[in-house]
């Protein structure tokens, strides 16, 4: 089983955008529906905490993806 692990910082240009939309742009290798599932399951976190897919971003947040 392959473990997916990524860390990134949300670009400042993403301020005001949704977490799921921005994550799909940051990690284009994964489908938006798969990323949304990982967000809901807590496998994709924002500043170390679980966040809803529609969470509005400020830019500069730390994103961690572990699935």
C-alpha cells in the first residue's frame, strides 16, 4: 500500500477561495472528488486541523495531505 504524503503552503493568491478548490489546484494529480473525500475524512488538514471542504482560505495556511 502506498502512502500519499504532501505538505504545502496555500498561496496568498488563494485568499477567499474554498479549501477543496484550492487543494485541487495545488495537487492536480488527484481528482477533486478524491481530495474532497480526503478532506472530509481528515486526511487533508489545514494548519494541523480538520477543516470543511468549503472553508474559506486566507492564504499562507499550511496544508498537509496524508492518505
